[in-house]
């Protein structure tokens, strides 16, 4: 059962949805690009929250600044990093001792900057990192990255380009390519659910 929450980031109020878990593990889930209609109600984001909740996690999905009911304005990925940090702190303040950061598309790009800059997490999950749409060249390495998923037909996160970045980052996550899936996971939410559930289990 999710409840509406507000995450305060200085003068900005971030709209979020929180589901309390059965243990002390928590996950922050970030959404696709707000300038292209992305928000916390995206079906992929919702599916991710559902999977983590099934495994007892406290889940927090939220709208970046300037999106939905969140105040402020889009900040070209800079202020959005601060939003992620505040969301992680929000869960920590609620007693979550083990934190996971998971993002889809634009959300995974913002998370990458936060992880590369150093943050207190135990696992990092990327769903369709948009390597063909946004530059990841400033990311030298991505510690704690345990899982990366993309679709076989994802033109925004093409498997070969994602693999090239994995090699450059010198990391060894589980890298899963879902057959016949595009960037929007149209008709592919079930395979995504199963892949995430298997990894978390």
C-alpha cells in the first residue's frame, strides 16, 4: 500500500509515493525524462516498485523537480541529482539501513552521476540507460552496479552501446537483454518483472 509523501529539498517540495516494507531495506526508483512525459507514474517505474515491494523492500518513487506535483523547475540533470540524494536520505531517516538505487531511462542517467560522485548504497540497478540519447562520457566508473537491463530492440539504450560503456566503466554487473523489447517495454512488463524479481531474489 503506497502513501503520498513530500520530500523537502531546500525550497523544493518533491512529490513521492512511499510503500513501507517488512524489513530495513529500501529502494529509491527514478523516472524517465520529464520533458518527454516521464514521471513517477510511468508503467516501468510502477512495475519496478511492485517487484521490490514483493521482496519486502520499502519503496520510494518520486517526481523530479518541476514534474507533476513537485515544485521547482527542470534543471538539466543538475538539481535532479540533489533530488535523488534527498530521496535516499528520506529513506535513511525512516530507518532503512540497506539502500538500493534503481532508475529507468533518464532516471538511470541521473542516478549514474549520483553513484559516480559517491553515495551510501549497497546496489545500483539501471533499466535502459539512454546511452544513445544522453552522454555518459563523464562517468568514469559505476561502483555497486549489480544489474543492467535493456531491450533487444531498444534504440535509446542499444545493447552494443550499453555493453561498450560497461567495458569502459570496468564493472561486471549482470547484463540482461530482453528479447523483442523496445525502450518503452511495450508488451514486455512481464519479462522485466521476472528479470528483476530473479535478480533481487
